[in-house]
């Protein structure tokens, strides 16, 4: 019998307002102290909201992405020779920018970091990075490739900040309160991350032990509204169901959910409905939190940053707190982690993402 190929995370690295490196992300989400503060990178005098979770001293996005890719490859034990033929899947913003176009940036990063395989860019808003991870895992499990680097980056900048502020999506009270009564909206945050995914059947001499596996993934659309999720959570529920079916697991196998929950009234309620639809009665038992409550919403990079913290927390055996909690909302009847990190022996967790236009993704992470 041929052993099934599994996509393993063998190298991870991330930067956010919580700090630099994987250890800083884990420590930050477990501490549960929100990293939001006044934006000093550009003028916010004309804005309703003036805070975000930004890295104090940050380079250009290309420089930060290159550094993250190099660090993730080093963590995976990949030297320059080991990177030969390795593909790069890059998730970044696709709109007007001062830097190179996404496809050009991907080529520049691949050359700079010694990745000589093909490149692909993802500009599908807040599911960009999670879609890239799903594609990478699919390529590996099909046997198309042995390893892939996925990188993603968003640094808080004036254009997107102004759009979210003008749309009254940003929390005027300066806090993100996922699933909580009295939640007022989202806040943006810096996020740059890179991971190396490798086939479980292609064990390298000197290769790093896997941090986790991408055991399943699912993608589905709402086709409901340009900005609002389908209230019943049908699209996200289908994505979760697809991830579970691909992994051959039941809802009861899910020991934690790092929710997309942005702290907005409609999207959090729709996500709670999606979890009830996808997980049944287990939805009221499984621990849930949204780490956006501490590191903010990193837009195109959210899916990768949250995959990293979910995998690290599951491996560590301690689940992040849902910061900003003010009390339960009857529209979100979930087992939210509200006071302190929660110990766990669970082996599988979901990390969920959703985007304007009704796009939904679910990644199922496994350890042990």
C-alpha cells in the first residue's frame, strides 16, 4: 500500500505588532494583550479612527517578505541547494501601490531568496494567503511537488486604512471584540509571514521536524452580497465541511477554532451560524477565539499569520484568549475563550477566513 502524502509545515516565520519570529507570535497571542496603538506611519488626523497594530520599526514590504522567506527556509533546514526548484506562492494586495506589481514582486522575491520554481500570486483580499496554502497543500498531496514556500504580507498603509475608516468598519472604541456583546468593528494590523510546506513522503536528511500538518482545506462562496456574509453562514459552513471531508475527520475531532471573527456585528453572527451548521452540537463545545483581537486584521496576510499562530498554539497545547470580551451575545452562542489561555490535548484545529465578495476558506491543522 502506498502511504498517503501529507503536507507538513516544516518552517514558519511571522512578523506582527506582537513581535518578530514564531516565538513572539505565540507568546503574544497567549498573553492576550492587544497590540493596538496610535498610527504614526502616516497622518490620521482626518480619520474617525486613529489606531492600528503596527510594527514600530519596519522595512519595506519587499524587504520584510524576503527576510521572512529566508527565515522560514532556515527554520525548515533548507539551504540554497535545497531551495532549487521550490515554488513561491505569494499573497499580497492587488490594488494600486508604490512598489512593484504583485507578479513582478513574486519574481523578484524568488530570485532574491533562491527559489527557482514557478511563482503564483494571490490577490483575493482576506482569503489570499489561506487560498495559497490550500493550493500548496493540494499540489503536495497530489504528488506534483515536494515542497512549496507560501509568503504573505500586508503593512498598514493610508489607502486601505482610509477605505475601512470611511466605510465605518473600524472600531471607534479602539478595541476588537470578536463574538462579544458591544463589538464595534475591526482594526487593521501589520502582518508578514512565510511557511515551508513539504511532502511527508520526501523526508530530507537534516530536515526539520514538522511543526504541524495541513490535514484538510475547504473553499466556498456565498454569492450573497459584495460586503456582507450570508447570514446563515452557508458558504463558510461548506468550506469547513470540505476541510473535514478531505481530512477524513468528524466535527468532534476539531479541538479549537481560530475564527475569522473581525469584531463586526453581522460577520461574527454569520460565522457563529456557520460553525453551528458545520459542526452541529459540537459547535457549542469546541473552544473558539479570534487572534485578530490582539494582532489586528492583516488583510491579505491574515490567513498565513493565523495559520502560524494556530499551529504553534496547538503544538504548545495552550489556546489563545479572545481579547476585548464584554459579555455574551445571543447571536454567537459559542464556547469563547474569554479570560485566560486554555490548556488542551487536542490534535486538530480549524483556522477560518472570509473576504468581501463572499469568499470563505477553512484550513484544518494537525499535530502529533
